[in-house]
C-alpha cells in the first residue's frame, strides 16, 4: 500500500531534520518534496497555500496538512503510536512538552538561527550581490524575523543579538547537562521526543565547529554520541547532509569560534 505521508522539507533545516527523525524512529515510509530555501521555493504561491508562513517542514498525511515541527512530532507520535516516543505518565508527557516549548519560545529563532546565519549562511546571501540579497530579505513574511535576519546577514558575529544567541546556548546546554546527570535521557530513562527534538540542534553546533560548548559538559557530549549511534540519525540527518553546506559551516565556524569563545568567557 502506498504511503499517505508526504514531507516538504530542506536538507539542512534543523526543523526538517526533526520531522525526518520522527518518521525514521517510527519506521514510516514517506514521499519527499525537497525545497531549496536559498532559491526561495518556500515562498512560492503553491507552497504558501500549504504553509502560509513560508517555512519548513510541512507534513501531509492522507490529505491532512500539519505544520510546525514540534506539532508534527506530536502528531506522528499520536497517529503512529509504535514505538511510543513519550512517557506513559502525565508528568513525563508534561516534561517532554516543556523541552519542546523551549525551542518554540526562542531557542530556535534567536539562538540557533542567529548563530547559523551569523557564522555561515550569511555568506550565501551576500555573494548574490546587494540587490539580490536585499530582495531575499524583503521576501521574509514576518517583519520581526525580516529585521533580525537582515541585521545578522549584514553584521555577522557583530549583529545585535549574536551575543544573546551564545548566552541562550550556554543556558540550554547547562540545563541539558543537569537533566542528563539525573537520568539517562532528557526525560527519564527512555529516548523520547524531547531528545529527538534537540538532536538537530546539537548537530548544528557540530557542523559549525562549535562543540567547544560541550568541553565542560560530559553528559551532553555522551548523549550526543548516543543519539548519533541510533539508526535514525543516519537515515534522517547524515543521508541528507549537503556536503557544500556542511563544508561552509565547518570552515566559517572555525573562523568564528574565537568570537564565540570570547562571549562565553565574558558570562
């Protein structure tokens, strides 16, 4: 029977990687619709009908459209319950929700997007030339994101919110270290959606040559090695790695690390 699942996604998008991870953990087959974000595929009228915000991923299950990566994770776990990726008890479920909420409340847009764009992806915009770069920024629907994106593209590690992004990462990783000192995984002794949701974000640090954040966090470092060893990591992340993007992130990340280290040392 053909799969009813379709995923609109991007190879290097952290949110897209979350969606691919949950589908891999569930062993589900799905039809891929890969969007080139630099080309602006996500801003085309056809896609905006599915996702008016013009972001990825978007999941379609038998004609039903599900948006927002953390909502997609919850939907897939509910619609395809085996193997379960949330604890059975209400408190455990609440803790999984809190970890996901932290991403939505700022870590994704402020910490990860600012770090990624300020270090690496800004170069892809700037190399297009002033007019094309400005046009791409102007097409971002959300005015707050549009202003923030412009600042970080043009100013890089000197952008207004770059130091804040580093501080947010420090706070998150400190809390992860504490949680992993108390249990094997972020919520208890089983791998859950809480762990799954953070895998792409640690991978982004890795790609940005920024695993120095983990130097004094052995529990998080060990957790990252364990999630990388899961079969879903190969299927959902390594299989989709864009070699040229990863090379750009690693090179520019090495160049930027002294500035990141300076911010960390000032905290």
